[in-house]
C-alpha cells in the first residue's frame, strides 16, 4: 500500500518530473474511486504517488502475480489481481472491500492501455463501483508516461456528482 508508493516517490518525482494538479480534489478521508485514462505500464504507481498521502489500491493483470519477485512488488504497491477478458467477480469483491474500508481505489475503466490519446468506452465494473454508497468518484487524467524521459502530468478533477443516478439501474 502506502509503503510501496512512498519508496517510488524519488524515482517518479525525479526522472519523471511528476507534476500533479488538483490533489485537493481527493477527499482526505473516506472511500474514493479515482478513474483515469491508461497510457503506460507505469500509470498505476505514478497515480498512486500522485494520490499520496492517501493509501491507494488498484487492479493489475493477473499475469503480473505469476512472477514471484514482481508479485511481491505489485502487492506492496497496493495492487490485487484481476483476470482480464470477462467479469472477474473476485476482483470486484476485493475492490468493494477496498472502498468499504475507506481507502482509495485507482481504476482504469478502459481496461487496457491506449497511447493515441483517445478515450475508449469504460468497462461496466468501474461504473458500478462508483455507485456504491459513500464512494466519492474523482476523475483523473495522466499524460506523458508513455514516452521515456518525458515530464509526466497528473490532474485530479473535482468529484463527480452521481446523486441523480444513485439507486437507479445498474
């Protein structure tokens, strides 16, 4: 969780020259679902560092957990496995538990990386998590992480008001 992200602060803020705006849009307490675009393999730890001091977690493809050393690293960064290609009920249950504890869940609704700058439709899991009672949904945008040695920027937008659809059709 937080220890894994704190270890990453120097390399991410140094060589990547991470610039963060809108951190004040992440509430200091309570369940927060941060939804972001996804352009690089380093996006999850970059977004985790950008969201500090909040403890954050995220789904990572299950293949990463099959490599023993890598498994330790991604678990320490707050990741948990998701089987891609279908609805992974276990991963959604873990995501709900993270939010139920009042932690931050980082999510990439597109489900995979796209480097062309165009957003794709999100997978339905992110939408249902955002409708859980007491969850604040914060949009984020990340760019620059797909190019080596380029400045990386993260912007957190104001929370999205979903009160008009809460309790409605899922």
